[in-house]
């Protein structure tokens, strides 16, 4: 009887105009995701406003035998938010963020973007450590781990998750926390979107103030020497300091010397989160041994820092990302990085790297599903372009760059950056022991693998 009733219900009867189907005026707009490589056509886009609606849509989709994808921010490089002929559960309307500044806690909807979180928290001088592009979805970032500017000082985004409202594959709604559904809570922190639809995140917050931000740019001729100096500095830096680098084509900003513009260059950036007056002295040694060709020194609010990456990674361009962890940036690894940047195939592409550790390794390895906490460095070859006819050219550059770093790789991968079907599987990402625990948890909460449009962890029963 229940099955017959579900089949008589349509998304339109559940959601009205918030059920968007092929042919509807908004369909082509709402199915778009950040990475335009993924031009997929869902059967229906279900714009839900609460967990009950998500549950009803899930039950309907299963009764119709339709696959399901989940869109938080739609920013995942693999385009996991959208799938052909599937039901897209779109959480974009669930983007409210409520802050309790006394308890230092934020409660965010499953469709909140980082800019929604930052706008609500920074007015109170607070923040949750999160990513570096403000139009990233909070949900996908948190479920995959969540590196960002504050990771060395305070840990990953998922380390700040206190509780989560989760809609399971059968439509049931549960609260996962350290005391309820503990196995699910463990898996949500690093296991990706494999276990349910998170419709509410409860996050612990931290105090933030002004940020001392300095960037130096180097010609490729001095990039090798500067990279070696960076590695020595980064591995000794204080927890209040986070330094990152990028090899990319220099733009036309006033502070960049004209002789470097339009050419491959190395950029080193330091962000100091301690007392602002101490920042310049702490950062100075980074640039002392190999002076940059140009410098940009500024003091930013945390919200401004979070938005710096927005313009360099706009929605609608084409992206291909491959990444790896490194154990060290040796002299030979520095040469490999510089050579890869000299072979860059698009003026929009970059090789990004940063030293991690710090508070990331303070969380005991078994307390969350995040693997590779002890990895010293992460390197990402981010290809970006606009012409669909050039897809393979730029994707191959990204692959070649990471392949050239094999001798220094630490092993594993960051699930939020995995896009390549030719690359890592989930066992490669998590390792055998962690993967087995994740698969067992999947079997409990999603035994039919309803949530499979992701870096998928099949339930044990599938035999995979």
C-alpha cells in the first residue's frame, strides 16, 4: 500500500515549483555546477527547504528506481552534485546560519556556502576554520575534511563538527554526534557524502582578528632557490603562521614587476593570525634569503582573506584537478615543480602547495575518517580553461605534473580533490583499515548504496 501511495506522489506535488524538470524555465540554470566540464541532465531538481522534504524526495526517488545526487554548493571538481537521469536533491535554499556568540557555536543549513558562514560568524569576531574560496559549499568541504587558512592553527573543518542532522537513504532523520550514532558521526568527518544528506551542521567556532597577509613573486629563474628556502622555513613556522605557494602565470597587478607579467612565476604567501604587530617580523625570514621580485603587504579581515580566491576560480570555467601529498620538498622535487610550471598549458592553471601538519595532526588518527593527517605537504595541479576542445590537453598536464612527483609522494589523496577516473580509488584514499570501517558503516546506513554519486564507498554486501 505504501509503495503504491509513493508512486502516486510526484516531486511537483511534494515541492510545487521547487521541483524543476527538463523543459522548465529554470532547468538549465539550476542544473549547472561550478565545473562546466560536467554538463549533466538530471531527471528532476528537488529544491528542498527542510529535512522532512529531503526524506520525502528520497522515498519517492527510491520508489521510482531513480538514482540520487546531492547538491550542497555544487563546487566539487568531480561534479558529484549532478548526474544524468537522477534526482538532484538541491539544498541551496537551506543556507541559513545562526550564531550563538557566547557558546561560540554556529548552526548552518546543508546548503550554506562558506560566504554564508563567514558573513554570520565574522560579525562576532568568530570563524570556523574552512576552505579558501567563499563560494565553496560548506557541506562537501566538511564531509571531506576541510583544509584552509586556519587548519594548522586549529585543525580541519570537520574537526569542528559538533553534531549533524542527517537524512538517511530510507528517509529517516537522525542526529549524529559524539554520543548518538557515533559510528555515523565518525564517518561523516572525512568519508564524503556516502552516508546520508546532511541538512544541518552544528559547528564550533574560534576567535579571529585581523590577518597580516604578505605575498612575494619570483621569476622562474629564482623559483627553485626560493622553493628550497620555503620548505626550510615552512617546516619550522609557528602555529599562528600559514604559508602557501603557487606556480602560475603572473597577472597584471600593479605590485608585480612588468618583466614578470604573463610569464610563469612562483608566488609565496604568508598569513599571520597572531597579534598583527608581530606579523612582519615573523614573516620576514621567509623572504630574506631569496628576495622576491615584487611584494604585496596588507592587513585583511578574515572575511576578506576568505574571499581572495573567488575571482581566480569563477563558476563556469572548465577544471581538472589532480593532487598528492608529499613527504618533503627536496631539491629534486623543487626542480620537478618548476619544470611542470614551465610546461603549463593554460594561463589560468596553477600548481598549488602548502605545508600542513600543526593542529591537523593533533587529532588522534582514529577519531575521524580523515586519512593522511600526518602528511607534511599537499600539492595540487589545478588545470583551468574555457574551451571544451582543449579538455584532454589540460587534463594531461595536470596528470603529468603529479606523476613527476612520484618519488617524493607520501601516499593517499584528499577526497575533495579527487576527480580522475584514471586515478585513485577509495581504498587508495583511505587505506585498507579505514576503508573497511567506512564500508561497514555504509552497510549500516546505506546498504543499497543510494548515495553513490561521490567518491563512492560501496557497502560490504556488494562484495567490493
